[in-house]
């Protein structure tokens, strides 16, 4: 058994391992493919630590540029978590991954009792895109869907800020506004955002937190409170998934715990396949 920091030469072994757990490894896969396995503290980079049984990778943890620790380690979890945090030199600002692993990793780092504004146990939902069920508001033509236009960027920035405040207890500060804009702009630049419109006016936003050739992870879905309960979120999400399916993606995942959101996703064909945890210390 070997525990060590991963380097570029381990990219193939990491990808093969994460594919075994692809529904719950989206951030690890997307970030490692986008930024590689060298950590200079730049966006999407992380320090990766892996456990090997011979030449076979059996567990990994990554301490990302943002301070979040990402885990996918059915074996030797405590070892890889401690090593990636030690080698990164960064403070732990959050953690996500399969529920039981996140709880064990927090204990390993003695953070299980740390104050966390967000500490959520989520359901992990998945859908094979050939089983996508289109909502009536979309098939009837009641609403239309498309990519956002440039003149809608300011509105979508406000929506993303409202999303962060509602879900993550964020504060309306200049720094948070900058983060909200950076997040939504990245999604739009990757063509990972779709909106539903009613008479040409945006009523709901759907986007992907992570996107790979075979699988996408939904995140950042937002409908203003006064427009909820009318099926607009179903339409925007369905539009995102149709766009992904057209470019060859075969599966979509998301994590949530809200009853209304669960009903929305189940109506589109998503089913519970596991659990997930999101912890944020700041």
C-alpha cells in the first residue's frame, strides 16, 4: 500500500478510478481534466493525494484552490485527506463528496464540530438522458428556452447572487457579487446555461456546475420566488439536458434535499441513487 501526492503521470489512473464512481465524482473529474494535477494555486487546481494498492488507485482526496476538500476514497480515506491538506498548505474552507466519507474526513481533520454556515446532507439523483421526460410547459410551447443573451447578463448575475444567499447563506457584499458574476459567466462561456422565457422575458435559469463528454452535473438552478410553482424550472432544466444530449452526453446528476426541487427533478425522470454532503465553513 502506498499513499502519495499525485502528479501528471497519474492522470490516467485517476480517471479510471473516478469513472467507477462517476455519479459522485463530478468535481474531481471535471477539475482534474480542466486544470491537470499540478497545483500552483490557480483556479480549478488542487493538490491530489492518492492511495494505491500496487499500481491500482483505490482512494483519492483533493484540496482545491478554493479551499474545498473533495473526496472519493472508499479506502484509506483518513490518510489521503490528511496528506492532501498537509501538502497544499491551505486552510480547509469546505468539503464535499459521498456523505459517509465527508463525515469521516471531517473527523480525521478534527473539524466535525467546526462552525459551518452550510452543512447539508443531500440526496444524489441521476438520469440517463435517453429517459428524459419533457415537461408540458415546454412541449406545449407555453415557454421557450434558449441560451442567455448579453443584455440579460446583469439579471442573471442578480439571480446567481440571490441563489447564493438563499442556498449558502451568503451575504450581499461586493466580493460575493464578484463571485456570483464569475460563476455565471464561466457557465455561459462554456455554453452550460439555459433560460426559460415567457413572452420573451426570462423566468428561470438552469446550468451545469460541471460538464464532461459523458456526464453533466446540474447546479445553480434558479427561479425567482414569485414565479415558482409554474413549471418554469422544469423547462429550463429540460433545455439544459436536451442541449447536453445533443452533444453526446448520456447521463446527468445533481444533489438536493429540498422537497420542491426533488419533485421537479423526479418529474423529469431523475431517481435517487445515493447521498452526498456539502459543508462550507465560510
